């Protein structure tokens, strides 16, 4: 019996969503019963995430299923659709949320901002709304769930609402979320082509003119780009991530940002009939600019969570660049190459979801163990938190794109896509895109540099503060959640052929081509186009690395006969080493600040002659605040003051307004 025969969307997937909502309501009923909420409800939510992962995995290979829920307004029910694209993203949401929810069972503490039961409700409504976003098959359902996702994540970001900085970050996030939502709503208004039917099925059959199709695409780019963190609408992301609890930061970066990628793919390849090459060019340029901007800012950060937030901006830039390349290939009818670029994008969706959530959870462990978020006050934690250190190392290596882990495969596939661009019929693109490939390589190198800084400053060297000696390792719930994410990072690296076969139905749906047959023909060797062009064997690479380590170990044992001698590290003749002599986070980022100085607004805080322990501090800020957002805020303030002049507090003035309005309307109607 076919598995999809009993995989009925109208009860299986909706049951998972309903289960999350029921867990949230149970949290409200047990508002302050911390142990019940943390050790029963959050693990139950993780179990439902695991179930969603299994359902999505099975549904990727099934045909489209549709359902209509008797929920909503009269004559406006919720239309749902489960196809390969939505199933893939459901699979990612379920897999990552399973690990994060398990971690959250041991992470949250008593008396931390929001009551535990209310936090449980917000958390599981957030999960349910993200799942419903990728299932929605009409604009009404999509926008309701999109706004529910935005509001629930806003309350999660402001969980510690007593801190003014947290409240400000929440207001900024909510503002940008609604700007994006308005743009998405206008996009759907264009796509329904004045028919009054806002179902996606109706939008798919509309034959829009090039002008209106481009208008819909650009509105979608603005709306989903604001949620994803594309420049220049990225400013909320490095503010909201540090403010939110670490499991929430992990969900937002690993999962919520991907709903924006899903929306862009849905509009560009499914709801719009045709693609134009310049759409891909715009995405490619924006993606590369965002990736370079994000990685450069990540390299100079001194706050753990801000560093990871800017790293998320970098990875979103790579995703958008891959989608742009797929649009260019699709516009010229080069379907196999469009499938290659799209496969690279979808592979990176899953890889980034696993390693970035793992890194955010690791920072949560460090934050709880040390009460410090500043890199300048950490160091040497591998001695006190060895388990967290080695788990973090897996996430760091994956983020840096090193084989044989998942981050390498997705970036390697993206670079392979760029190698085939000389076959494009446009000479201008053939001239410019090799420069884009070089920029991708630069971003990958800087990402590795940033991850070396992240891991080295936190875990290596000597502790920079005495209190770090009291740091403790992760608890049991936290270890289980992070181990699940480590398993995902390793599996994506060692099983690329199998995962590309999983992606194949998605690319077949979107561009009518896939890599499944090509990669399966080469066995365990990954060859996206042909073995003659390029290939990569992750298992062979892993065996080679393991053999090299074993050979080095045996040679040391043979040549030195097992003798071990411990001695202090060479210290240039100066034996009184201290943590203040180690390279700081600021010092590590100094070369990047100098090379990319035009990227930053830098404020230097210099010590005074009377300081007994002088410190030099550099504050790095974003140009976009001064170029766009501060002028807009000043303009909004000025307009508000002008409008405020209308409120005189006198009834005669208000009657005059009403009289003038009535006369104006009568004149308009008469004409």
C-alpha cells in the first residue's frame, strides 16, 4: 500500500498543528507549574516535531493533496495544499523544532521574564503558525498565519520585557514584520489579477503581463526579504536575536527565516508562469551584497549572539544568490542547471537550519553557565564545558563549510552552479558572473575566519574572568537536543546523494528537472552533472581523514615509544602569561575592520591618562541606520507633529472639520 494513501493532509498534518496548540493551551492552564511545563509539555512539542518530520519526509514523494478547513470567515475558508515544496519545508521545520524543543525542556529557568506557561503557549503557537504558512493555499490563510507567526515571535523576542533594550528590539522587529506583510499582501493583490479569487489555484492560471508579473515579483522580494533579513531591510535581525532567549533565536534563524525563502520560491516558481533573467540578476546581486555584508559584520562582532545573527544574514544572502542563479537558468530554458542551483539552495536551507540552531543553542549553554554574552569576557571554557565545546565545534566546522559536513556540500553545489554559467547566451552575464563566483569564495573564506574567532575566543586559551571557573556543562535535556542537531549536520555531510534524491521531487515541481537520476548513477560518489566534470566522495574523504589521524598517532607511539612529557608552551621568554595577553575579539576582527572600513560606522572610545587599567574600545555600527532609517524616523516624527496640530481639543474646530469634509464629498459626488 502506498504510504501517501493514508497520509491525509486534512487530519494528519492538521492534527500535529492542533497538538501544538493544545500543548500551548495546557501551558496556560499550568501557568506557573515550571516542572510540568518544561519537562512534560516542551518534550511533547518536540515529539510532535519529530512526527511532522516523518510526515514531511513521506509526503515529499507524494502527489499534491488539497483540503479545505471549515475555519475562517463565511465564504473564506482556509485552503491547504501539501505538495513536494511544502513537504520539504515541513520536514525541515519538524526536524529542527524537535531538537530545539528538547533543548528548551532543560534551558528555561524560573523567574525569567514571561511565566513558563505563557511562554509555552507563545512558543507552540509560533511552531504551529510556521507549519500552516507552508501549507496555506490561499492568500487569506497565508496572511493570517504569517501575522500569527509575527505576533507570537514578537512576544517570544520580548520574553524578558523588563529590559528596555529588549522592548526596543521587539518594537523594531514588529515594525519591519508588518512592512513586509503589507508588501506580501499587495503582491497577492497583483497575482489575483482583479478576479476577486485569492486562492493560489486561481493565481497559478493567471497570465499576467510582464509589467504586472514583475511588479508582483518585486513586491514579493520586498515582503519576504524583510522577513529573511536581506539588505537594506535587515536591521531588525541583529537586534532581535540577541534579545530573544536562545531556543527562540534558534527557531527564528533556523526556521522562521526559511519561511521567507519558501514564500519567495512559491511566488517565483509556482504562482508566476514565466521568469525573466533580470529577476535572477536582481536576486543574485542582492544575495551577494547581503552575504558579503553579513559575513564582514559578523567578523567584527564582540557579542556572541550578534555574531551569529550577522552570520545568518550571510547565509540568507547565499540562499538568495542560489535562487537568483536558478531563475537566470530557468529564464533561458537551461532546466538541468536551474535544478542544480535550486538543489544547492534547498540543501543549504536544511544545512543552515541544523548548524545555526546548534550554534545558538550552544551560546545559550554558555550564557547560562557564565551569565556573559560578550566575547571579551569569555575564554578557556573547554576546560569547564568540554561537552558543549565539542558539540559547538561540529556546528562551527559545518558553518565554515568544511568537509565532510553538510555546510560544505551546499556551498560546493553552489560553486558548481557558477562553473556552468559560461554556457549562458547573454555575454554580459558571462562576463559578470565569474566575479560573483569569486565573491562567493571570499564569503566562504571570511565565514571560516569568523567561526575560528567564535570558537577560539570562547573555548580556547585562558579564562578572561575569574567567575568562569564556576561554569557548568549542559544538562541532560540540552545534550539530547543538541545531539539530534549534530546528527543532522553529520548526516547531511555523509549522505548527500540520498538527500539530493529527496530534493529531486521539489526541483521537478518547480523547474521540471532534477538531479536524482544523475547522482544515483554514481553510487556514493556525488557527481551533480557528470563524474568527468566534478565529483566528491564524502565517505572516502572521511576515511582518508580518519586514516591520517590514525597513522599520525601510530607514528608518534612508535617513534617516541609511548613516552609523554608535559612542558609549558613556548612563551617568547616571558613566563608571566595572563589572559590579558591573549588575542581579544576586537583584536581578532581588526584586520577586517581595516580592510572593509567603508562598510562600517566606527566610534572609538579611548582611555584617559588617569585610567589605571586602560581599555580601548571600538563600536561598529551600520551605515543603513544613518542612510535610511533615522531620516525616515525623523520624517515620521515631523508628520506626526503636523497631524497632532489638528487636535485642538475644541468642539468648534472638530465641527468645522466635519463640515469641510461633507462639502468636499458633495462636490466630488456632483462631479
